C-alpha cells in the first residue's frame, strides 16, 4: 500500500467510529483545514494550469490534503500512476473514483440480468488495478436505473446480491464501494440515504458503505443533518455542493458552516469531496472558492 493509500484507509470512518479526527486546522491562512476536503481536476486550472498534477500541488499549497477523480478509471495507466506518485510525495490522500459500469443509469443491477451483473463485476475487478496505481481505496457505485417491470423488493434483492459479489472482489484489497443516492433523475434506483443504509446493512460488508452527497440529499429529501445522523454508521465518504447551483459553500441555501461543524463534532475522519463547480470564473473565482472553504471551516 502506498503512503497515500495508507492515509486514505486510516481516515475512512467505519461503523460506529465516532473518535475525534486529526485536527487539520492551522493558524496559517494556507495551512490545513479542520476537515479533509478533496479537490478535483479543473477546480484550480486558472491558477495552476491545465495539468492535474500541477493543480494538486497548488491545492496542497492552499491547505487541501486530498483529491477525488470521478474519471480516474478512464485515464491512461501512466496518468493514474503519476497522480498516485504525486499524492504519495505530498502525503495527500486519494478520494473516490467512479467504478466503471457504463454510466449512472446504465447496466442496472436492479434488473437481475446476468449480463448487467457481469459488467458490474468487471468494473470491480478493474477498480482493484486502478486502486493499486492511484492509491484510492474508495470507488463510487450507482446501481443503475429503476426497473419498472419488477416489484421494488425484487429489485432491492437483486442490487444486494450484486453488491455482495462485488464486495467479495474488493474486500481482500481493502477497497470500499460507496453507494451514492442521486437526484439527477427519478429514473435512478437509489435516491435516498435511508435506502442506501438498508442496502448496506443487508450486504453486511466493510466494503459496502454510503457516499453521502449532501447536494443530492438536499434536493431529494432535505433535512441533511438529521439524515447524516440516521445513516452515520454506514457513511464512509461525503461530497459537497450547495443548492441551487451546485457550487461552493456560501453560494446557496445550505449552511455548510453548521454542517461541517456537525460532521467534525461527530468525529468524522474521512474525506469530503468537493464535487461542485466554481461560482465565479477565472483566478478570481478560484480565490473566492478557497475563501469560501476557509469561512465555512472556521469553527
């Protein structure tokens, strides 16, 4: 395991793990934050240039200690390795990358079709190789679209069985599938955190947990802090985005200062992916984004 992978693994919050996290806060304006926010490719392209590794170094200098990369599995092998090596040298962690199964709604495991299951399991096997290169131990899984011709209980059982088989591939390597409820379309099978909680409990594996994307939960159900508390023991990763607009904290209706403080006070030790856009363009927008995180993290 690389240093980056070890750091990532050590900060995954397991069921019932409410111990105090490492305090990332620093008295320096560009020192680490209280929580471990993960930037992504393109977020600092105007300040650091188009190359992702240069953006990672810039992010480190601003106090960020993690990245996430949804498209990591689609990158050339040499790029995956280069990103992993850069993270290791900086002592940074790799957050989520998306498990390649053909898209959020595609190849739904809710259908119970063997061909869809095999595509998913192939993605699990690929994730093992991607993890070895980039140091990432978390892979995002979206089960696919709702199957209107099957009762919901049958669909749920199909998803659970697929995830159990996937966990069998990933668990020996310490890789965690994080199930993400989404708000993009009502056609998707998985849409709420309580639904994801029920599935994770049924799969009953340390390699099957919840990705709690606060933007999507706000849009689908609201009541973000309450839903965090209810699903807490199965949450392994958070993602951030304000609503409306899906941009940084301070740009919408969600009070991320209170949400971040709540997560911190509960003892979360994992990463929080910055899966959102920049509200303003150019370098000024990137500077404003960093300030927004400093403000929201000031508790």
